[in-house]
C-alpha cells in the first residue's frame, strides 16, 4: 500500500470509530450528561463542572462527530490527525484510571458507546490503546502535509460537518432521543415488564392499576423528576382538557415526596425507572393498551396540534415512527456533505 493509501485507511478507520462513538453518545445527550456527572462526582469536580453537564455532553458529542467527519472526508488531515491523537490520549488516561484504580468501582460503565454497548473498563482501556496507536500512525502518515493547507479544504464542507455534528445532540436534547437503547423505548409493552413498577400515595405497588386506568382510551402519563411549576401546568392544559372531557385518561408519575399537592391520579416510581423511561426531567408518555406509543419533552411537545383524542392518536402514531425518519435524515445529511465535498474538490482553485 502506498503512502496515500495508508493515509486514507488510517483517517477513514479512525473517523468511522469517532462517528460511531459520537453518535451513540449524541443520540442520548441526557444519558451522557448523567455519565459525566458520575465522573465529576468521583473526581471531586463539583460546581460549574457538575452544574452544566448537559452543555459539556453536547460539546463532547459535537466534537467527536465533527472530528470523525473531518477524518472521513479528509479535511484538515494533519490538524484532524493531531486532534484525534490528543483526544485518544486523554481517553486512554481516563480509562486507565477506571481500569486500575478504585474509581472503576464507583463508575460502572465508561459510557464510550452511550447506552448501546456496555464493555468493561479493562476492555475499554486496551481498545483505547489500540486506537491511540492507530492515531499515532495517522499522524505519521500525514506528517508532510501542512497543518492549515491553503487549497482543498472546502469551507462549505467544514460548515456542513459542523452543522451536522451539532444537530445530532441538540435535536435529542430538545426532542428526546429518536433512537432509544433503554428498555422503555417506543413500542415497549409495560404489561409484565420486569423492571417497571409504580406505587400509589400509600406506597403500595399498583402497576396493574396504572396500566388499566385508561381502558380502551389513550393514557397520557406526565413523567417528572422535579416539582411541576405553574408554567408546566399551563403546558399540560391540553391534556387536562381532554381528560375532563373523558376522551383520555391522565395521570402523573413522579418521585416519592414530590408533587403531592396536585389532585390528579398520582403514581410514584424510583429515580432509575424515571430516568430510563424519559431522557429528560419532565415529559409526557402516551400509552395505548400498555404499549408506549409516543414520548415528548414537556418543553417541545406539540400542544397546539392536539385538539382532540383522535388527533392525539395520530400524533402518537407519527411519533412512533420517529426513528425511521431520523435515520433517513442522517443518511441524507451524510450524503449531502459528501456531495458538497465532491463539488468543492472539482471547483477550480482560486
């Protein structure tokens, strides 16, 4: 294999790894922020670090995805090679701390592939060693290139890569993960689910009562890990109206000792269950015949479109196909970047 072939091979392989890792984390930035919160807690990094974990999670995912795209499309190859090497060196140091110190017992999973894959700290460490060696090889392969070449960069390709990389975690943060690797994804049957249990105000398990609450009607479950404020109840007015009309069943599911003043049918669940069901602090689940049909973030759910129960069913059905639409958009975006890159390569250099 000639020198150029080695360069393409190293960059392409590294880029794909960064894209896979960045996407698994970026499709669930809320989960990534919880993982980072664990790291900061173990390392004693409180304050600003732990307060803005969602921001750090989005930046990390965007950075990985952007770097992966630069490597795959051969943009700023020397700069991308050095960035990949430094990032892998950092990840290797972090995972060595987990693999060979007591910190590994406090953090169960490194979070390199989000919730999709769980691998041991030792396996992660050796995986990072291999990738670090590959990253060093990539630096050697592009050592004769300029760090900031004047030609062949493609400013529109860079911009497209940045938009694509930013859109993935930001979209999931605003509208919930379109692809959910946790056991409560859209289409999950809650009836008989081994980990799903809810309790009433007297802390008696009443899971069956919750699932049978709606009968043949849609069940809207307001899910929250925080106290609902007046502005939250305004956002939920649509569901309250439909419930009063008898068109749907409505209930609240929260942590014990919270939201006690409301008059709504209320159920309690543990924090792990609530975090797994909804990757946000507040949101709405639509359940039909014990099956999760739709999930919405409370801040972005389509309240103005829900005028009656039939419309709610239509929107829930539309939401249940979100993963397929998301996949189409991802593929289209990636191909569009490739097309822009090709056009800029073909354009005469000024």
